[in-house]
C-alpha cells in the first residue's frame, strides 16, 4: 500500500536471501522509490537476482546502497540488467560484495547509460586488472 514511498532504509537487519525475496513484490510496486538502502544484509546472489526484478520497476531511483551483501558475480550480473535502465542514478554502492572481474564487467555495461552518476563505490570486490579495464572503458 506504500506505492508513494520514496526512501527505504533497512541497513544491517540480517534479512538474508529469503528476506530480500520476501520484499521483492512490495518493492516492485514502489515505482516512486528514489533511495533504497539494503546494505549489510547478506542477501547473497539469490537475493540480488530477486531484487533485480523489483529494481526494473524503479527506473527513477537515484541512490542504491547494497554494500556488504555477498552478491558475487551472479548477483552483479542480475543487477546490471536492471541498472541499465536507471539513467537517473547518481549514487551506487556495491562495495564488499565479491563481484570479481566478471561482476565488474557486467556492471560496466550498465554504467554507460548512467550519465548522472556522481558516486560509484565498488571497494573490496577483488575486480583485478580485468575488472578495472572493463570499468575504465565504461567511465
């Protein structure tokens, strides 16, 4: 019933993949969401894949914080599919998620569309030279 919600902060609540999956249906209806903070919740790749579906409905989002969730390359790839349409995004935090070079490459494809981005946080993701090269080509 909260379709007009513009900001949701659930940082550090231990929701895990099951909690992320449970939130997806409600989040998908919140098309006016501008800021979503779900960092430090251990949602893992499964939670990120589910969340990507909801994010596909939130094209006006400006800030997304999913740091410290262990989403890995699979989760980063799923999120990249939704992020490619989020051209209003100004801040994206995916730090400490072990996305590796594969995840960085997937995200690089989405970053080219994010012309309003002012802050990108990918610290602690072991992207290596390959991932850095992919990101450099998109920045």
